[in-house]
C-alpha cells in the first residue's frame, strides 16, 4: 500500500483561530489506489489563521492528525522515538501512520518519515517510509513489527536539502536519505499519529491502542521549549478518534485511539 504523507486537515481550531469547514470522512479506496496522508487544509483548500503571538500552547482538533506541532518560528530539525503500535484488526479495516516532519501544519509542503500500520480483511500490515511532498512517498523494504523501537528524525541541512532518518533498533536497520525541496518554508515541526485519507477525506483510523512518543526534540531542544499546539483527532460528526496527552518532562507524550470512524 502506498500513501501520501502531506499535512493536516483541520475540523476546528483553537481560540483566536478561524474555524474552517469540517472535511467528511469517506470509505477506503480500492487496494490498487494510493492512499493520502493529507496536508493541513480545510474544505476548499483554505488555511485557518493562527494568531500565535496571542495564543501559546493551544489545543486544536483535526480530522486526521493527533499529536504536537511546533509553529510560529523557523525549524531545522525534529526527532522522536516511539514503540511501534500494534493494531487490532477485529474492529474492521482501518489505517494509521506515525511520523515526524517539517512543514505541513500551515503549508502545502512537507518533509517527513515514519511508519504505517494498516488493517485490511482482518490482517495487519506494517511498513516504513519517507516522503518529500509533492513527490510520491517511498516505502522501504525493511521489516517493521509491533513493539519495535523506532527513531525518526528530519533535519534541514541547507541549500534546500533535508536529511530524513528512520531507524528500527529492534530489527537492527537504519535508513537515511538526503533530498531537495525548493522553497520549503520550514514553518512548523510535527510529531503525529495520523489517519490516512483518500481524495475525499480521512479514512477509518484503526485501533492502535496507545502510541507513546519520547525524546521529542525540535531544533535540538525539548518540544516543550517551543511554541507548540496539541492536536486531538475528531471526525466531522464530532466523534473523538484519538486523544493527545499533555507533555511529560517537556519531551514525552502519548496519543490514544478512541474510536473507529
């Protein structure tokens, strides 16, 4: 299965943000059709207006993201370590992705890497990938298993180049690529659990239990030292899909699955 890893779809924003129109969920596409991990946009392609100078460390909701996004500055790196969640496929078909990235929270470009955990026909599949949108994602051939310890890092290295690193210390592999993307604003840095989308909107989020992110850093410092927004995933009907915890020690948090869309 291939997926685009782009950026956030907002279904509501924090105080001092312009509330966009909700984006409806839709049924999965056929297996041969690529899925999307959509960028931050609302219906019609507009972006909500955040007034960062007046609203620090806010909470927002999204139809496809849960986690944390640092914003309001220029970002050069983001990194975290997480244990690959195991998905429960007894709830039906569903999809999930866990990643770090630069851009996407308030831009249409995104540079990201992470893992995918999907349920189809009662069976779970796990994979690893990177993407430099608008290029197609690249899926690694390396094995990913539930419980594996994954470390993901995206770093801007200058001259429009980004290095994306992904390592599975349990399986003993590490992958690193350096790719170019012109005019990337580097306006945000994210650590996210995501519900993939098709062209119409977010797909059902599979039951991944709880994803715990540790050693979360942005620009080489703890995530908690940045201007951050916490994001809960809420579908267009108002049902909570995934809930993000508060920060522990400034660098650890969890995202907990709540509902199959």
